[in-house]
């Protein structure tokens, strides 16, 4: 009777492994591809690089005038001005959140010279946006409109659907995806990214189950396969340890029960080796005719401004002049004078972010294990990670940390004890984004490739063994 539980352990590992080893092999292989080619995205730096500069001499309406002519009277969450829609200067007005507002509130697009609402985005408008992005309108190819394809599954694009697709005449045959709501370029994908993604992110994230009858069950499928995979790995680890002889050998002279060179032997050994690795800017935004004009703000920033963004900071309307550098220039929205946030006022406001006392505030001048940058193509990469920043530690039940940019007053992130644990269980074990490795490449590459190849060998041997097991009854018959 003592062997009964062991037998069920063996059977569970065998049959679950037969069902899942092909998925494991695919995940390990596609994960190695994703180390160097990520899912297509348009990073903030890329977007700014391709925005035409705003002309200080252009007849641009002020925010209050443009909103009044467009008939928008309510408070806003954010207002942006950029030549990002068909090459013309437009305002993007995002309404303030309300209980009835959805998560992906869509921006209203207003012509910055006339105050008119722009019409729905059509093919001609999409081509004009692509031409402004590429710097030339020659030989552009309009590929039609779509709601979603293999390279636009991201939920962050939901407020921009449908999307227009335009191919650039460059060597990479780059596809640009233009928002059907605002006319902005919201994603680019080169030919090499598209091809490698079928062997990388598209298959790794099980995107074949997206955009069809299984779309509603996609997250459940991913979660179920992940849980089943953990069960198989744990069962396999237990089986491997039970079958390995630590104090004596089998008749063959080996500590493994399987013959040297056999598929079972390699699966056993690799399994034992790799089993364990398997607000500050908030409040309503209201404008008046006394606010600084766009021309004054562009001139105060020294020209070459690619985008102006207005947001309330510490109760004051603040203009962020983005010239293409990592950090925007802050200007007083009323006087257009350069603005520096007072550390004392900012610290006082930061301490009130949560209804709990602040335990301490630290200044980070270097990246650490919880705040760090990744390559732009990686899953967590591409977003700005400025330095220095503040880390505000609160004395709440979840020991919450808030990361704050003292230059802009932007909340960069929030981590409680559960999220810090998840950082180790997911980000570390999944991507090995451990700072001592990331700072010493190619040590990170060697480590991750070695572990992935070990997992691939383990999964491949399991898949072959499973196939042979399934064919055995047919041969016996």
C-alpha cells in the first residue's frame, strides 16, 4: 500500500507530461527568441523622435480658445498639443474620469488652428500621419483598416481601434498602425520583428487563441496551462528524486535507473538539473483665456518643442514641453516661466498620497532590485526610468512603496508587499531580471540561454518519450 501514492505520482507526471511537454518546449524556444526580439511596440522615445517640431510662429489657438470653439466645457484629465495627426497641429483632450467613465477614455481631437472637431480618420488621413512620421509621403502603401491582428493584441490599443495600417518604403518594410480615433501613429513593426514574433511573443503568449472564438477564454487557457505546468514540474522533481539513488547504484553502475545514452536517462538528468528554474498630477484641469499661449510656451522652452502637455501639479496648471530629451521642461501654465517643484511642497503632498503615515523617504540615485530599466524590446522595457527619484515608504498594512519623480511630480509606480513578492516569483524567475546580471551582460544572456536550453532539452525528451508511449499500443496491436 505504501507504493500506491508513488504509483499515482508516476502516472500523473507521465500523462500530464505527454500533454504538456510540447507546450513547454515551445515556451522555452520562444522565450529565447524574445530575449532579443520583443513584441512590436512604439516606445515614448521613438514616438517623440518622429514628431515634427511645433512652430512658434504658427497661428495656434490657446487651450481655452480651442476647447471653447470645440464645445468642450468640462474639466479634463490631460491636454496635449502635437503635430501627430496627419502632420497637422492638434489638441488631444482627454476627459476627466467619472464613475461612468470607462478605463480607456478616448481623447477628442481638435484642430489647433480652427478649434474644429476633426472628422473620422480615413485612409487619406492615415497616409498623412504616416508621411509625417516617416518624413516623406513617397511610395507609402495603405494596407487597409483592421480591428486587431497578430501584432496589435495589446489592451493599451483598445481606445484606438479600429487601426489603419500603412507600409513604409524602407528596407525593413515597416508597418505603421495609425489610431482610427486620433490619427496618431500608435505602433510600428518592422518585417524582421513580424517574422521573429511568430516564433517568439506571438506563440509564447498563446496569441493563436486571441481574435477568434477562444478569445474570451484566452487568459483562462494561459492560467490553466501554467498551473498544470507547475504540477508537472513538481511531480517530475519528486519522481526524479525518488528514482535517483544517492547511497548506492543500480546494476548498471549508474545512480539513474535508465540506461546510459537513452532518452529516459537524459530526461531524468536534465529534469533534476533544471526543475527548480522551470499624484500628485491629479485633479481637474481647467483653462482660462489668461493662460500662456502655445507660442509663448514654445519660445520659453527654446524652440524644437515636439509636444506640449498640460496637467495639474500641486494644484497648479503646468505645461510640460517635450523637446525629445528624456526629461521634459516644466513651465508655469499661466506665465510660461520655467518651473521647479519645491521639494518641501512636493514632499508634503507625497506624504498624503495614502491615508497612512509616511515611515521614511529615500532618494535613489542608482537602480536597485525593485526600480530598474530593461531593454526597450523586452516585456517590461521601453518606459522611462529616470534618476534620481524618491521612494516614499508608508506605514500601512501592506508596507506600500511609492516611486516619485521629483522633477515632474509624476508617480512612477507603486509596490506593496504582494507586488514585491510577485517581482521575485514572476519577473525574477521568468526573466531573470536580477540587477547584478543585467549590469554584466553577456552574463545574463549566458545564464538565461543555459537555463532555457536545459528546459528545452527536458521538454523535448519528454515529448519524444510521450510520443513513443502513445504509439506503443498501436505497435503491440
